[in-house]
């Protein structure tokens, strides 16, 4: 990892073994997270926003920002024409920062990978930037996102290559074969934080739920 001031928190989050560890790390990081990620050139929110805008009509609602953190993407969703967005995150500290930005219609402190307390097909779109990565959420978090996204709805997510190569790619292919979703776009691998050295590339995915 890089020697920047955020690298210790990020390394600890990647190495976390339990959800409560992840929550505690992000709680303590919430005060400086926005500035730290800006310094690292964090790309996931921008890429997810571009993918969402390309495939989900402006004004579609409601949306879920799954793994919202401090609301980096939520601010831009409001500006670009998505008027009703809810935030979900495991960290109360991060949700507090997100809520203070005034762009979310609801805040949910929940862990992805568990059953989510939402009705089937309730969201027109879901975006999950930087969540499917080391120490955070694996393939176990995908089925619930599919369940709560309405037929015809869009899920935009980023997947770190280590997850992609250890079962995620096969799971996506299997879901397509079952007719549960369609992969409508997949980006080339890219570095999510150019300001860090030796980062493992990620890719962006756009999935349409059937």
C-alpha cells in the first residue's frame, strides 16, 4: 500500500475478518475519509456514476447506494437527476457523514452479505462502489442485491480482481445462464486509486435484473 495517511486504515479494512471489525475501522476513519480518498485519486464513485447514468433513465427511483460510506456518490446522484436515493452502510460513523450531506432519503445501518430487510424488487437501481473487495463483501452479498432490485432494474458494482478470479466471474456467468440477470456492460480492469502503489485492479459491472 502507499505511504499516504489513509493507507493504514485501508490496509486494516482489507485485512479485517469480521463485520464488526470493518465497522469499527470505518467509524474511526469517517472524519478524514473524504479528504484521504480524494488524495488517493479514488475512481470507483465516478466510474459507477457514469455507468449508472448510461443505463438507468434519469429520474428513476428509488435507488440504493449499497456501501454508501460518507456519501461520495450520493452527492453526485442528486446532481445528475436521481432524486430519491437511500444509503446503506455497516458503519454508523460513515452514515452520519453521509446523512449530514442531505442527499439521502433514508439511512440504513446494515451489513451486506446478510439478509436485507427490504421487499423484493423495491429498488429501480442499486450502486455499490468499492464494496466487493478484500475484507469487505464477497459473492455472498450479490443475491440480496438482485432480490431487492426490480425486474428491468440496474445494478452497478465494482469488483476487485482477487474476488473476480476466485468465483465471482463464474457466479455472474451462472446467473446469466439461469436467466436471472444480463451483464450489459463490463469495463476493462482499472486501478481504483492511482495515488496508491501496487493496487490490485478492479472492474465495473452493469447488471440488468430479469
